[in-house]
C-alpha cells in the first residue's frame, strides 16, 4: 500500500513536472504573442489615425483647389462675354465713325467743287446758306463766323476722327488687358490643376494604404484576441493553480521521503 502511494506520488510529480514544462513553454510563447500583437495593433492604430488625418487634410486642399479653379473658369467666362460685347460695340462705333468721316469728306469734296464753279465768292455762298444760330443771349450769329459750311464739316470730320482714334485706343487697351488677364488665369489654373492632380493621386495612395492598414489591423487584432483567449484558458491550470509550484514539489518530496522511510521501517531496514 505504501509502495502504491509512493508510486502514485512519483507519477503525480512527473505529471506535474511535465505540466509545468508545458505551462512554462505555452505561457512564454503566449506572452510573446500577446506583447507582439499588442504592440502591432497599437502601431497600426497610430498609423491609421495619421493616415486618416492626412487624407482629411488633403481632401480639404482638393476642395479648395477645385473651388478656386471653378471660380477662375467662371471669371474667365464672364470676362470673355464682356470682352466680346465690348469689342462688338467698339468695332461698331469705329465703323460708324469711319463711315461718317468718309461721308463728310465726300460732302466737302462736292461742296468745294461747287464753290469752285460758282461766280460768287465761296465765303458769300456759304454765308447765304448758313442757318441763323440763336445764342443764349438772344443775339443772332451766322455760321460763317466759325468758318462756314466747309468749316463746320471739318469740325464734324475732326470729331468723328477723334471718336475713331479714342475708341480704337480704348479697344486696344481693353484687348491687351483681357489677354493679360487670360494669360494670368491660364497660368494660375494650370498650376492649380497640376497641384490638384498631384494631391488627388496622393490621396488615392494614402487611401489604399489606409485600406491595407485596416486589413492588417483586423488580422493582428484577431491574433491578439486568440492569444488573449488562450491565455484565459491557460490561467486555471498554469497561473491560478493554488500554491506555488516549488512549494508543491517540496511538500510532495517530503511526503515521498517520509513514506519511503516508513516503508523501510516496516521492512526492518535501517534508516540512514
């Protein structure tokens, strides 16, 4: 009976020793896994937060650039519409002024030819043909005082020439200003479009990286959850098993030694 008890205790000691080895190995491996996966999860979460913030910031830049480009296109369209309208009006005014100059010049040629053929002096004929002009003071003056019909036509021709010249100058200045604006707008749009395309590509790359990080997070989180679950299974037999392993081994060893000494006494052997 004592022999059986000693054998059973020794078998238990061997089993516990094997179990201790198993627990030490499993706890060590599990601990390393839990530590590694916890660090991996934390690092991936930090990377995800950084990517999310960066994507949001780039998205705001893209929105701002898109708005600027749209406003620039609108301004160009409006300026082009106004320029076309202004150009048409100026060209019409210039054409009218030039036509009037031609008509006045032709009229002066006819009048000069008429006066050249007349027996009376040209000044007298012009004076007779001039309408009376009532000035603000009530006095009457003749058109001859300002050069007669020819003089009046010359003034009119000069006025039309001035309109032609001033309108042509204004048209040239407006056209130059429009072309300068278009050049500036095109350069600005090209620059912003290049930046927009670059940021759009960058945003897409970061979104792909974010998707990959989310997948990595799911994979590492599953491994961490599995390691934590396995640790909970190990705890009852490997962690929360009551007295310290060394103490149990010592007590069992003392118990086996006592039983062996008792067995020797029963067998009539001396106890060394």
